[in-house]
C-alpha cells in the first residue's frame, strides 16, 4: 500500500469535497475558498508524471461562498457543485483550451463552461447526486428539503419536504429505484424514484445522532444491496450503519461498524466488487465469492477501510490530517482511495492487487444483477430500467412464468388471452405510441392469417358453423338472428346483405345443446319467389284434429321441428331460424320427447358403457285428439297427452293427461310435463304424481332441470319459476319484464346453470343471471363485450359456462368475421375499457352462479389484465379485500366484488351493519387466492411496490398465525397435563387427552396484521 499526502492539491481554508471522474482521468475538489478545482488524476497515481504535464486543469469561480459538494456525472461530461450561496452550478466540459478566470493568476488548461445554474434552495446546499442515467440531479439542503432537478432544462422536477430538520446527505441507488437521504431529524428516508413516495423511514440506529456535523455523506454498494450511512452509535463508540436493501425496518439486519472516536461523517463504497485474497492461500489465489469494500471518514481525523466478509478493518489511517475528514472518493478501478480534510489537504491510499485481490468483470456484474433483480444491467442511455427489487419478486416472476398461458389462446380455453405479447407495460390506458404499435401488430397478424390458405379455409368453415352460413352466392342459407327471411332476394348484387329483425312465428324449433351442433339447413331453392320482395312468415296451419302439421321430435323436450333444423313454410321453403323461446302461447306439437338419463347404480362396471346406454330412459309425450270431443273450444281442450317412460325400448310406466303437452324435461329422479293451458305435472321416477297439477297462470314456453331436483319454468307471460322438486317448494318467482322493455327484444334461451341459477339469453346480445344476494337480474353479457380482448366468440370445450353463455349472446347479433375490424376501429383505449368491464362482469357472474372454478379463473384473468395495464389502484383494492385486516373488515377501501358472496351468510340486522370479513369465498381460501394474484402482478415490475407490500403483509400474518398456533398447542398440552395430574391425584383413571392442532379453517380465519404501507 502506498500512502501519501498530495502536496499540490490544496484549498485555502479547507477542502470540503472531492470526487473522481468515472473515466479516471480527473478528480475535482471544492472548499472554503469558494472555488471548484479540476485536477489531473495521472500525476496522483504516479509521482513521476508530476513534471510531465499540468496538475491543475481548471479553476471554476462561479460560487460566492463555501463549496460543500462536487459530483461528476456518470458520463464525465458534466460536473455539478453545491455551495453555501444556495446555488447549484452545472459545468460542461467542452473542446478546446480554457481561458482566464477572474481571480485566478493562471489560465485554465481545460475548457469548462457553466451549463446551467439551479436556484431554489433557501439555505446551504450540502450534498448532490446524479441519477444512474444522468437524467436527474438530486440536491439536499439545510432548508430541510430535497430537490430533484432536470439539468438539461434547469427545471425543478420535485421538492421532497418530508424531513423536519437539516438534510445533510443523499445517495442514489445504482439500480435507479431508490434515493436515500439522511437528516438531523434522526432518520434515513428511502424514496421511490417512480412516484417520489416514501418507501421506508429508518430511525432505530440514529436515536443518538450527533448534530454538530458538516455532512452525513451516504453511499450504496455497486450492486445496490447495501446502503452505508454514518452518524450512529454502538454502545459508547461512534459507528456507521450498513442497511440491507429491502430490510429497512429490521434492526437485526442492520450492520453496525464501530471503532471511531468521533462521528462518522462520510462513507464511500468501492465502485468495484473484489475477489479478496484467500487467507493462507498461494500468491494470487483469491476467494471465489465477491465482496464489497467501503471506507469511513470521521471527525476523529481517521480513515478506515472495511470489507463485507471480515469483522476487522482492512486499514485504519491515523495522523494524516490535522482536522476532520470531510469527504471520500474511490478511483474507478477500485485500487485508490482519496480523502479530503477541512485542514485543506488531500491524502491518497493506493492498494495493490495483492492486497485487495481481483475486481469483478462486467460479466460477473451482469450475472449478479440477473440473480438479484432478474435482468442484466442495461445501458445508461437506454431509458428507465425496471429491476426486480427483491428475491420475493424474482420468485413470483419464476412462478408466473411457469404458469403462463399458451400464446394465441383466445377466450378461456387453456388460458386467458391478453394484449399482444410485444405490448409494453403502461401505467395508464391509451398513449398514441402504444396504440399505434398494437394496431400495427394486429394488422400484421390479420395479414399473415389472410396469406395462409389452409388457415383461411378453416376459419371460413368455423365462421359458417358459428353464424349459420353454408355455401355462398344464390344458394346461400344463413342461420341466426341476422339472417334474411325466407323468400328474400339472396343475390348480393341486387340488394346486398340486409339485417332484418326476427319474426317469431309458429312452433318453437329445438334448442341444440351447443351452437356448433346445430344441423345445417337445406339449401334454398333458386326460384319460387319474386325477387326483391319479402314474404311474411305465417304460423303453420292447424288441422281439424287440433294438431300442428309438424311431426318432428325435439331432442331437448320442447316442440318438434322438421329434420334439418329449419321449419317449413307453405311453399316448402326452409325458413330462417327463430328464437328458441317466444313469449306467446306455443303451438301444439305432435310429440314431445325428453331424455331422462340413466339411473345411478351402487356398483357399476365403468368399462361397460353399453349397459348404461341400455338403462337410459326417455320420456315421450304424444298429443292425440280425444275421441268424441266437442268441436267447440280451444285446440288444447280437444287434445289429450299420452305420457310414456321408456327404458331400452320397453315402457316402464304410462299416464294420460287431459290437455295438450307443449314441453317436457326430467332427470333420473323426476320428470315434468307442461300443458298448453299452463299446468305443470310432476312425476317421480316410478311414474307417481308428486303433487297435484300446478297452474302457473299462463302458457309454459320452456322447461329446464338439473340433477339436483331443481326445475325451471318460463311462462309465456314472462315469469320465471324455480322449484325444488324433492322438497316440493318454490324457490323463485320473478318476472322478465325489466329485461324486455326494449321494443322487439325476446328471449333466446332460458336454462339453469350448473349450480342451479337461472340464466336468460336475449336476442339483443345480452344475457342475465339471477343474483340472489342483490335480488335482481345481473347483466353478464352485452354488445359492448364484443370489443373485449377476452370475448369468447368460439364455443370451445372446457372454456367455462360463463364464456359459453356470453358467446351465445354475442353471436345472436354480431357475426364473428366482423370482430377484428370492430376491435381495430375502436383502438387500444376502448378495447382496454371494454376488456376491463367484461372481466369485472364475468367475475360478478361467477359469484352469482356460485361457481368457485369460474371465479378463480376470471379473478386471475382480471389480475393479469390489470397488471399488464399497470393499474395499481384496482389491484391494491382486490388484494386488500383478499387479505382482510385485524378489525375483520374486507380491507381498506369499500367492499369489493370479492365480498359480495359474504352478504348472504351475514346475520340479519340494520342495513348499515358491517359484515365480518370471511376467510373464504365460494369455498376458496382468500389468502391462497391472494398468493395467485400476487403471482400475476409480478409480471409487471412497475408494480413491485404494491406486490411486495401485500406479500410482506401476508408473510407477517403467517408468522403471527404460527405463533398463535404454537401458543394454543402449548396451552392445550398444559391443560391436558394438569387434568392428567388431577386425575392421578384423585385416583381416577382418566385418559390423557392429546391437544388438537387448529384446523385449516381456523388458520384461514385468523385476522391479518395491518401493514402501515397499506392505505
């Protein structure tokens, strides 16, 4: 080691600051003489060069008072200085020789010009710091504030006035995420650089802080994992504090470095990490791990150098200065340390590779950044870098990557679709550049699909199945509610394509189980109708016997229709498909057939499906004219219905009803038949009448049932009735009138969900589900969802009941080929708004349907979408409702949609009574859902703050729950031991009871500890 004072580097009155340029060619100093001096670094490193070239390169005299701090920018082009004159001067190094300076006898060798003067502090400027990308400059002052400046424009970007006393030190995180400041208010504050909010306030180590100091200079380690600060105590000795990143408020993680007899006023981490020489090893042998080095300067006039791997100082420099040390600076190669003192001198400490070892390489540093923050260090000119700020964030990102949905998945089959993969995260919706980029991606994808003949053919075929079109030209037949009526001119050149309103006429066609199973219609004849004229469809005529001329059978138990899926008009033409339910009195079919399924057996060979098929039961109801019936009266009064239950072709039981049957349904437990006069007849599986025929007051348009004994009946007057057949009680009696106020709107379908909740689909692309908690119809699909990126326009296996319901509703009015053009016309902003509304509606629908699988699926899709959008506010509200708090509420904020299902289980009371937070929703533990939501949030690193906040709160909760569990187990064990001792003392033979651990339900119900960061 070479230790020396630098005799030619002085300031009259004292040197208060020193800094080395990142290129290693120059260093700068400032002092009481109000001057900033730029020196050559080469003569300091090699005394033989002192005579070869100039020592002092420039003297800058813009300040009028003591210069407290000088700092080079990372690129070395600028030099900033702060002074007691309350000004900040930014100097720029320009080409060419320097000129003469007022008050300086010799001319400057280098040309340093004042670029900008920053004014805004009302007291002495004490310390400065450049951001890692040199775009911002931070300053702190004795006016208790920290200012953030834009040196390029000279504008003050932000004023941070959190401290309550003099701010005497600051340091910018090399990662670019945090700015640390230290004040005489006995605190170190960690600021977030994205929104300049307070990440943490460290106060524990600084309770005995000394106020009689000039400076409190701080420093970060080159990898950003440690922050070194001064002005602390350990026992009776002055100390420095090394705070670990992310563990700001954990005193056990703070490292105290003691030994100085005076206050530590300056800390400086070496810019390089070193493989230290191996103890007892051969010459040149180094440790495999990297270690950090840092230096401390104190008011006791000493300088010490420490490593992160050793408990003793690597070097302590004594008797170098007559006054206190004011500032420290390392050379870029990490082997030279410069120290400035208020006695007006500078000392140099030069180490050899044998003493410090081998410095890190660029590859090692990038690997370290990859391990710590999940990404390699980006170039400083490449814009803002988003690093993972904790190991927890990296673990969540890895888990999220392992469960990423398949690319290109549309809807909810195997994963939920998101915005294009190349779309950058954005904190707010919109942005012209983002919109343009996304639209270009969508247009390119559409063009690529158009250039693939096989893909186009498959898409055309799928479109034909979804929209009901087959073929083309004059022979084209179209199904669905945008189809032209039979007899309308089909030539596009003559009249073009027209959208016409449906005209429900005649008997209802059968409702297929899926839109993709709808049979193709017969081709339309080329002639037979006058061109350009529209034929009005009339009901099928009823013969004198009272039966409709249609004789087809319905697979779903409603009125029959001809084979091929389309009704036939008077001229034998195929009619356009009509709504499956018409709110009017239904025509009398010839026969109604319902599939009852196969009864369950206690022991059944799963490898014998033929046996199950043989047991499958069918309910067949045939309408016949009653013999000798009077000619007067309604058609239904002259008809009787013969009911027959068949199994494998054999009749199990029969019955005869007085009236015409219009609908039937059933399961292996019961069967139901609806008559034209509005009566409902219920049968047991043995054919016994479960109750007297129930008069519903109007004709019955649709019956639907499930295996849980629930039966849905939709009447022609628009009433929905829901029954529990097993208990013979009514569950619901509600009208559809609020849904049918729009002119021309009728019902497309009515059925029960898998959980037995009524679902209604209308012809205006809207679908509704009955919400028992809200006592009303909740809209789960409307035409605005067509712009959503999650729109399920295809019926795919396994996509979920909600997606299927929405697809059926949207296909009723919007053909799938028009979707890409619609989304391109709307743009990214409108798509994002529609997507969010669609996801929120689907989430509420899952609650109304009481479907835990659907709820989990849509919740994670919603969290993933909000994370992609950078919507921290909505995500925080969702997380708070899932976490709960100590008071039993659902989080900070109002009740979220995750709390809707809890209202049903709440005890009765006033409307303003608060509902206690429940640990589960639809049987799913909320805090397990929170972990999955946090995993989705980790996909966007700009949300690290919110993610880490709730992850920490969840971890603290688990620790508290574990402590309570152990305490409960110990108390139970003590009570059992006392009971056993009492039984032994009394001579009894009572058995010793083993304490039972708390159940999972008790664990999930434990209240959460409120994290102060959750607002």
